[in-house]
C-alpha cells in the first residue's frame, strides 16, 4: 500500500492510539480533552496561527515490547523456570514463575501508564510531545531543527518508531525524554515517536511539513537490528534521493523541554 493510501486509512475506534491521519486540521480545543493537558502552556499548546496536522500516542502492547522489553523479560524468566524444572528444583521453578508474572505485570503497567500520559502533536511548525508518568513534561521541537527522520516499521499493520536527528545548540536529555528517545544515542539524544500507527505515512507527512523550512534528509532505514515486518522495505520507501537540510547556526531558537 502506498503512502497516500495509508494516509487515508481510518483506524479502529476502540484504540485511542490509532488516530487516523487527517485530511485537514484538528480543533485546538479538542486537544485538551485527549490525553495529558497543557493548560494553555505555550510550549505544549498549538497556537492559533498553527495548523494541527496529526495527533497520536503509542500503542500500549508494542510499547511494552519495544521500550520496556516485556517480552524479553518474560522469555528470560520462562527459561529460568525450565532450567529449575530440569534440575529438579520445583520450589525454585515456582519462585521464578511468580517473579516472572510479577515482572511482566509491572512492565505492562508501566507501558499502560506511559501510553496514558503521552500525547504527540504535529503542527505545520513544530512537534509537541506531552510526556511523563510521574512528572509531566512538555517538549517543543521546531521542525526547522529536524535534520533527518529515521523510520522503523515494526508491525504488519504499520505501527512503528520515528526518531529525529536535531540541529541547534540546546539539546534534550535522555532522562527527560525516556522512553520517547532513540536507544544508545546519549551524546546527542534523538527524540522518538514510539509505536505510532501508520508510521510510514506519518513520516511522509513530517517530511512534507519540514520541507517548508528546507529539504530534509528522510532516512527511512531501520532503527533497530530486526528487519521490518511490513511489506515495504527501506529501499522502497526511500525512493526519493535524500537531500540535506540547510545548516541551522548556533544561537538560533532551539529545542525546549520543561516539567509541567
């Protein structure tokens, strides 16, 4: 399915994470009734002169698997149970099984809380991330600061991650962004939209919005080691030759992030 077709798909109404990609803008007032509120804070609220292109949040199950590694932890604990049974240690197997169930429950609970406390908003000028489980944080990323976007399609139905390389002097910390950050990029943290629906169409939308400020290097290669589960390959998605965005000099308005 091509990007235009994907962008027109209407997601299932029962899943809040599956917000369909719109053909027009969103009502700004409606954003305060969907997920964490910004209470009019300029950093987390689209202004009247901005057009809201998309809003969404992570898909809980995929976030639990990719960000909180619930599946890997479950397999590890299951392996301990099997080893304990093979050694004849039934008591140890019971303990490992109980610990495994408890660990999986905690990780899925964290994923649920993270999903509930997250709202991504894309406007024609910036990307807003309302995030934070214990401490609500609003992160403002001007599109002109985005120099490259990296897409990873993780499921057959099109959910995936989109990470952003950023220019400018003011950088965002990994602890501030986690889990909405690309792993192992500590020197220059890369904010990441986690487990979003219709990720390929959304990446195209971001590239088109960013083009108002100059061309973007739209790298649609995989972020993680695993091959994409969707029918599109990275080579097929990146059919347009990448072009570098213009250099943004230090001292220009940069990234912002602050606790709510």
